[in-house]
C-alpha cells in the first residue's frame, strides 16, 4: 500500500501512516517484518463503520529505518501517529509484535480499548525458541532462513493459500531491524525480560482499560490468570487451530468480535 501521511517520531524517525473510513477511530499495528498492508482484509471491513488508522512501524514498510527498535521507540511511533492524526482515545489493535507495541502504548496513552492478536506477553518461551538459532540470526547470510522457518511453523492449517501467499509477498525481513526488535530477547536473561514486561504493565495499575487478547496459538492454561493480575478485567480467548493469524483466517468473525468488545 502507499501511505498518505508522514509523522515524525521523537527521535526524528519518519513514520508512514494512512487513514480511511469514518466513525470511532481505531489504530492497527502490524507484526515484525510486515506492514500495514498485512491488515488489509480487516482494514477494509472496519472502514465501513470506523475511521481506521494504519501505520508502518520503524524499519517496516514505507517508514524509515532507525538507530533503535526497542519497545519504547516503537510505542512512540504509535503515539506520533495518533498525535499527527489528531484523534482522541482511539481503539488500538496489534498483531504479533504489534500486540506488544499496542500494549506498551496503552500503558502510556489513553485508549478506548486494546486488542492483542496472538502475542503472549510471557516472552520466556519465545526466547527459548530464538536462542538455539542466535548464531544464524546474527549471520546476514542465514537469518532469513530462521525468520522464514519461524513463520512457517506458526502459520497454522486454517489460513487460505491465497492469504499465505499475500502475507509472504508483503514480508520484508531487514536484518538490522529483526535484530533490533529482538535485541532484548537475545541479550537479556528471562528474569530481566519478565521484569521489563512487568514494568511496562504497571502503567495499567488503577486504570479501567478494556483489554482483549485473541490467540490462534494456545497461550497456555495459566495465561489468562497471569494477565488478569497485571491488567485487571482483561479477556483472553483462544480460537483453536487458527494459527498466528486468526484475524486473517476469518476477518468477518474478527471484526464482529471487535465490535462486540467495543460495545
């Protein structure tokens, strides 16, 4: 997609974004190596009832590369776009990396609601998956193999062949960006990673923020209770067999669920 607008993040990084539709505003945040275009089936449906704001995180899509890709910076990208768009208390939906970014932004900024799509905030298991492949990830000639294998493993059986092909065409796995986003996971012990996540989630203390997590990959039996301790009243749903892209497996069901949650 070709974005209509540009915003400037706090560190000067240029962030590409667009708006379409009208109504209550909702911000969509994509996953690692992807872009706003990956949300297209959802964007099209939401635009019939909502003002939809999409953006490319730094180092993705049409947005500029940057010196850092940490959580504070990417959450700041969202804040810069919201300010440029001039919207107040939008809903926000984030998939994969975007789920963490949306959660971090929601801890700092006023949102009407937050939806995390298939991204556990318990990152120890994901770190355990990455570490055996660290040497390959840091090798510019091999890292793409790791990224491709990871997404292939998470794709699931329900996503249509056309959607799989579309998402793959959109994917851009820039080496510096991948390493920058995953730097915390690759360099810090699990205790420090958990402490970092908990520090972010303290932003929800004493606030009543509607929060929904929709998983196509099972987050584990204890995840709902773990999340509720940190974001009271949060809702966790597991859409069995939907894989990493439940919003693309059945976008009509997903958009209907958003509307039900918002009301």
